[in-house]
C-alpha cells in the first residue's frame, strides 16, 4: 500500500518538469543506462520537481531560485547530490557527486572539501595504526586520539561555515553533517547563530527537535513523563511516572532486541538488579521494536525487573534519544541524575547512593567520563 501511495505521489510531481519555468536552470548528468526513468528534486521529504533522463544520461530542470538547499537523485538509488537552488545555471553530476554553480553552490563544494580533509586524514592514520607494531591497548588509546582529532577538524570546518554564512542553508547542511558528534551545548552554540530561514532546512528541523528534547531532559531537570497504551507485559497502559518520582532511585534502560550493545548491557543490568534491586527500581523500556520480539527475549533471558514494551518512538522523542542503549538514572524525586550510563559507571554511582546526597551524587556523576 505504501509503495502505491509513493508512486502515485511521484507521478503527480512528474509533470512539474515540463511545467516549471524559473531562473535556476539545472543541467544534470545521470547514468545513461537509466534513460527514460526520472530524477527527482526533493526538499526534505517533499518532491519539488522531476525530469526524465535522456538517452545520453542528461536531464534538465527549470526551477524558481529560492536559495534553499535541495537534493537531486535517481529513484531507488543512493546517487543523490545536495545543491542550492540559486539564480543561474547549476550543473549536477550524479555519477561523480559533483556540482557547479554560483556563489552558494561554490560555498557548498568548498564545505564538502573542508569536511573531507579530516575524514581522509583519519582513514590514513587509522590504516597506519592497524599496521603499527603496538599492543592492542596502545592502539586503542591512539585510535581514540585520532578520532578526537578528526572530530575537532570537522567541528572546526563547520564552525567557520556557520560563523561566516549564517544566512545560507549551506550552514544548516554543515551542522547536520556533524550533529551526532555534538553535545547539547555545542549544538545550540551553532544553532543560535543561524538565521530564521536557515533554520527552516527540513533535516535541521528534525535534529533541532531531538536536541531540544535533550535540553529539556538534561541532568538536573525533572523527568518528562510518557504513557504507552498497553505497554505493560499484561497489556495494560503504563507510564514512566508509575516508576519515577516515587521516592526511589530508578535506573531506566531504553533498548531493543536487535541492538547488539543493548544485549551486551543485559548481564550487567541483571547483576545490578541482583545487588541493588531491594534499594532501587530497575526498568527496561523497549523502543523501536516489535512487541512479540521483546516479550520472547524477556522470557528467554532472565530479566525479572520492570518492563515497558512496544514503546516505539514515544520515549525517544521525549528524551531526544538517537541511539540505544540509553541508560538514565533518576533520583527519588524524579530529577534526572545522569544520562548515557554504561557498565561499570552504573556500579560506581550506585555504590555511593547511601553515602551521598543528591547534589553530591550529581557532582560525582559529572566527574565520570
């Protein structure tokens, strides 16, 4: 059904290729073996225009220049290229992933080049490291240094782009490129520099929502409640507030059965429950997974603590979670103490609970890397 809807929607967009007349003239090159098929210009999830591929692989589209950042690509292909719809001629080579155009597209090309430099250096240094005569521990330490240097290089390139081009959606593209490497504070340091139009870039809108949710659920903030219809193992409605804010510390693990790192945390959670289950509440919340798979896994893997199942994206939207496992510790009053916990970090914190007050616990958590 979904495929039929998509095809029907795309078919409505096809005539736009011949109807559109504008001051941005796109001249493109695609795979000539796909002649007779269409390339599509999209803005976020919306199809803005399309064109049929000629026998020599060329295509042409006229659009109204609006200085927004679009993507051009073939249907059912990963060959897509970002470009700015600006006045003049924009040349797009889907085979080489290259663009030529005016000032904005030149800026985009320069940004891509500046982002590629630290990535290429990272690959070269990691290759050399793999061949180096060093112990595994030494290689692990060196690999972390190489990765950190690459991340700083990417952030530096983005900072320059955002700082000097806050009114261009190329700056939004830059921020989207590195968002997964940024802390909440770093993201908003960049985001706050952008113009209102730049912030409307669709991909950035989605990322902003995630970071805003993280800001609202940062350490020291009160928990954000959510309710899952039929989310208990007995299929009754269940809320996070059924567990959090009830006078006990609560350790919440957001996970899924298909997630390898999530499954590797389960033995640790099992031991935590055994050692601290009479003092704290342990809760697993299954997200992005099928209810049947979750229930089967719980039965087969000795997980006697509390569960919320079939939660899908509701909790992850509320807490701005983009990757799992995400293990969070809540204080007895519902205050969020620490996010992004793993393995031994959890035990370090729990071993202090009876000795330190909440403020001191928070300081301890912040000191654990």
